[in-house]
C-alpha cells in the first residue's frame, strides 16, 4: 500500500476560508444535498482528508465546490489536493483560453459527456458564468473540427433540423404530462448520439442556425428534466450548453429562456442572490424577446426579487409581467396559469399567505390538462400553504388532488412532495381528513 501524504493544500484552503473541520464538513454536506447526495461528514472526516485520505470522486468535487463558493474563485481537484497536478495546457487547466473556439464546440463537448455513467459526480457550481455574449451571426457554413468524428460526406440538411424539432415537441409533451424521469435518458441519449454529431457536421448557413436554435431548446429541455429529477449539477450544465448554442446562433430568446431556467434552479436551491443575478441577466434581453417570453422572464425576476426581500421592486415587476402577458394573450408558452403561479411565489415570499393561496388556486384552475406534473407540484404546494394557515381539511383536499396525478408521474420533485406530505400530516394522522390522505399513500 502506497504511503499517504498529508493534504497541505486542503488544509491551507480551509484556513484561507476561515473554516474549522466541522464547518467544512457542514458546507460539503449542504452542497452534496443539492445533487442528491446524502452526506453525513463531520470534523473527523475532514481530518482524515487532511491526513491524506481521498474521498470518493463525487465527494471530492463537492469539497472543491464548497471551498470555491467560500473563497469566491473556481478550484480544480488538483488545487484541493485530491488528484495529481494537471499538466500545463491540459483542458482541466484552462486550455484554449484566448482561442477563437465557437461556443457550440464547448456545448458539443458537454452534450456528449453529460448524464452518462455517474451524473451525480458533477456538483452544482455557484460560481459558474451567469451569461454568455451573443456572437455575431455567421455567414459561412460550419465545418467539422479536425478529429470531430464527422465524415466529410456527412452534411446537415433541413431534414435533420425538422427531425430535431419533432423530437423537441414529443419530449416536451411527455415531460409536461409525465415528468422528467420517463424520458430524460431518451432525450440525453438523442443529444449525445444524434444532435452532437449533427452539430459537428458541415451545413449551409441557414440550416446551421436552425440546428443551433433547436439544439439549444433541446439542451434546455434536458436541463429541465434533470432539474425535475433533482440532478442539479447536470441540469445546470445542460442549461449552460443551451446558452452557448443560443449565443452562437445570435438568439436572444434561447439565451433568455436558459438564463431564466437557471434562475429558477438557483432559487430552488436557496441561492437567492445568484437567482436574482440570473433573472436580471435574462431580463436584460427583454426588448429582444417575443412578448410572451418577456412576460415570463419578468415574472421570474419578480420572484427572485421577492425572495431577496425587495418588496416594492417585486410587486412593480410582477405588474409589468402581467401587462406584457396581456399583450400576448393566446401566444407562446407562458400563460395566465404560469403568471398566477409566479404571483403566488412572490406573495408567499413577501409574507402574504392568503394572497399566495388565492393566486395558486387560480393557477391550478387555469392550468391546461396536459401540464400534469406542474399541476401536481402546485397542488402539493397549495396543501402546504393551507396547512401553514391552519386549514387542515382544505390542505387535505389539495393533497388529494396531488395524489390524483402522482401515480402517473416519474418526478423527483413529486416524490419529494410525497415525503413532505407524510411529514406534515404525521401529527394529524388520527384525524379523519389526515388519515384519508395517508391511507392513499399506503395503497399500491
């Protein structure tokens, strides 16, 4: 057995961060929970790492991310002392900086590597870039890079683009109706096996741009599916790939949609300042967006502002979102039900529980029938709000509505709602209404 050597780098970084072993362990446990890892490390574990023991690969990445957040700069595993020093000029050491590499090349690499064998080894990175500059439109056909694997005779045509658009519609419908777990692997496999190959092949300028647009939308949808499955590190990387693809296509709507999704994710994980920064980056594109999308990103900006306690700003921006939606009624993916859901989130964050309940009820009443997953998660949230207000019977009615939809879903968010339901109703298991809901959870 090779002798272990003390990890001086990890010790120095912890000292620079001002953390004791126990504080580092707590930060690692919190960051691990964001990607579905249940970690119970303590100061003894950290002491072992500092003495030379290396944690599993997934945990090592989380340790690096936890320290990076505290120090305000990205850290590689080598800098934390968990792998050998990276060769100068290697990809991990930042190779390619300053090179004129199309954004889609970076996205192409991500699409071929993400969500494969160990997706939970990728942490959610709080210091990741919040946006990418829109590139100038290209007037020449894109050619495969040397070694990309695309044969010289291969060429992307409008037929490839139409196929990708058909797949986008299909996967969007399945995700909305049944949750990300049903088709996530199929979509990410399609991105790896087909879309990545097409992105590396030559194409006429128009076909190339249309492929970038649909590829960005597919990557964003893959991020949403991974988000629904609580694979947050992978979800974040897909969203970022979507922004890169949109940037090369000079597509403000695609970039804004991905940034908005990143803001929703950061909000979900409790990173409120980051969520607001992302929402502001999306909203900065507002004048270049279709009205319905401008309403959507403005609604998310209101939610993010409310979470930061910016009451006046949140309510003003929420009203602006409503006005934009009124000018786009009947077009686009952001509808009145989605806006009412944003209103409920804003009012809840601002302490207006009654208003949040009323808005969420309206959202559920207006929610299209095919949006089963969103309706279910909304009903579960309504149950929590009602119970918080002391309305047990009404809360149970909302939870029954959630359970009507739940059996058809494969969604980690819905599964989490079930766990929350059980926990919240446990003190009321002797009541008629509480017992009725809990009994349904025991039915196979």
